[in-house]
């Protein structure tokens, strides 16, 4: 592809990697090496000086990893991307690159638990300040702005409450005060949402989830809108040493090729499962962006290309009833993570968000009875039958 932008999303997934090797390999080879040789001392000096393109050491860059980075940057409409060893490596790299001692960050309160914990318990030790609010209400962000606010960090849809934040409105606020807008796009993937097109400066993903989609690797990626911010992110990653492994990158490239069709199928399933749960007498409440009852459905249509595959709900009877449900599913897997081909069910308050204080969870809307469901690509009748049997046990 000379210009991948001339092609559709699924064609880009299959045919664009930005990599060409001397043997004409149809797939990206695995460059399983720690170091790269130079043609001469002068060649090595030019590579280190940055006056010549070339590979030096895999912590700094690697052809297999670069192929993945280029492809995701194209999908996210960014300048370039930085692939890292985990989703939390992506989060930590962003924090380290964009925040100094004395700076302030405003973040979604309902955000992936460790993203908040690492800020409140660790970055705070070095003088970084943070505020956590329900960013679905833009006024909450405006109220928390301080003279030292440098980053607005949002996750939309929020994990695990499914609240939607207006990306374009957040970008306008951030840029009006000279701050950077960071969007965790993990729940949507670039297939369903394009934050940079809406004004975001940085987008990040846990690659472990939808982008890889097969529950067999852990990884993260950060996309910069322009060269200036990308260079900050790349430099910080290299210095922190949290680069992705080449074999890991190869597996992600392989998994990425089916992103579109995986989400299409799982999203179709999720809609039917959500409708089943909404009408079940033992379900107290449900939040899924595709339902007509979803309070922010207009914003979903405005900034997302589909409702996604994530559902949160509460069972009548609270935590004990939810525990009964999770302990009695047979096909669904009781496990954390999300975005794979398999359906997963879990309890955020005791699992993914357990390190947050109870008070912080409650303020973020993460109640003790909230159950999070990630819908996969199984036969939907089997998913519904499994949930129905388990609900009957309550």
C-alpha cells in the first residue's frame, strides 16, 4: 500500500504493516535479536546521532516492533506509535513523559484501577497532583482546573461503569489551558473510535485486549498526534526500558488482522445479551451503550462507530447474588481482562479495582454489586443460555 489512507479499515489491517524485507515475506518476520551490527564506525555514529535511520538495539527500536507501531499509528490517525510491554507500561510512560513535580492531572474517576492507583500512591510521592471526577459531566472537569493542570486523562467508555466522556469537549478545555488530552481507547479500539480526530493529543491502549484479541500476550501502545509529543513518549520509553518484545509484537500483528470482524461479531452478540439482561427479572440495572435506555446514547452515536462489547450490570440481591451468578456460569470464563474472542465475567470491586479505596470506588460509581461482562464471539444463544442458567441459581 503506497497510501493506506486510500483503503478501508479492514484492508489496512490485512495488507498494511509498513514493513518490506529483502525476501518479500508476506508477513512481518520476527527479528529476534538484541543488537544490530553497523556497516562501519561512521554508520554507527550516525545512527546514534539520529542523522541516519537504522536500528541499534531492540530496547530502542526493532523492525518487527516498528511494523506494529506504524500500523497502529495509521489506524489511530496519529503521527507514530510506541509499543510497550504492558498496558500499565503505556500508562506509566505517559505519566512520566507529560508530568513533572508540581504538575496536576484531571482524570476520569472510573478508570482502570491500577491507572489510578499508580498515580495516587506512587507518582504523588514525587509531587504530582491529581483529581478524579466523573468526566461524563464536562462541568466537573472545569471545576477542577488549576493553574498547574497539565494533563486531562480520560477513559471512554469508562472502566467499568460504561460512562461516556465527550472527547471533543475535553480537547477544547485542555487546549484552552495549554494542557494535553490523553485518551485511553482500550474499550473501543481504533475500529470503533478515533480520539485524535476529535482533538486528543495522545491515545493509549492495553494491546492485551481488543487489538491482540486472543488472551495470549500482554502489551501496550501509545500513539502521539504529532512528532513533538511522539518524541517525548519515545524518549521516555527508551529510558524506562519498557519496550515490547519482538515475538510479542509478531503475535499482536497476527491478532490485529481480525480486529474488525472480531468486534463486528462480538458487538452483535453483546447487543442481544444486553437486551436479554435488560428484560430479566433478576437484573436490577444495566449499562450498555447500544441499548435505547442508555442515558448517553446520543453521545455514543456522535463519537463512536458502534456500542462495543462491554456490559456492566447489577443483580438484584447485590454482591451475594452477583457472586452466585459468577460461580455458576459454565461456558463464560470467570477472569479479568476483556476484548478477546472469549466471553469473560468478573467483579471489579473485588478484582480489577480492588486496590482503589472503597470510598474512591463508590464515588466513581463502582458499586459492590457491579458485574462486568466482556462478550466474545461464541454462539450468542450459548452465551445467553449460560447466563440464564446461572441467574436461575440466585
